[in-house]
C-alpha cells in the first residue's frame, strides 16, 4: 500500500507553489491539508479544506510536471484556491449567524 504523506516533505517545490498561489487568495497554508502519494509514474496530490477539511481536490501529476511545475499544476492550485476560498467564506457566514 502506498503511504500518503505531507506535500511539504514529499515535494517541497510543489508545496511552495501551492503556498504562493493560495497567498494571492489570502488563504493561509494551515487552512489546507496538502498530501501526496508517490506512484510509479508521478504523484497523486490531495488538498483538503473547509472548516472540517471535508472538501477535497485531487489530481495526478507526472514526475515531469512536478519537476517543471507546468501550467496544469498552476491551474490546479488556482482552481483549488478559488474553491477553498468560497468554502471558507461560507463557513465564516455560518458562524456569524445569530
């Protein structure tokens, strides 16, 4: 069985790209649980977010994509950041309701 590990330790460059993109959306890295599973042909990246980390975005990237951090990687993190931000805003308004 393949082990799921924290993205920041498995692929630090990919984690740093995620942090850069999420910062543009004003999302702190602690608002996201980012993990990776190394496969024969690349990595399965999983991002969990929302108040209870119940929502997720999952994508497979080849070793070449991870090495070069291509446009597909950037798009995945941008889409995940937009989705994460909308869930964080919704969770905030749920907390603020009397």
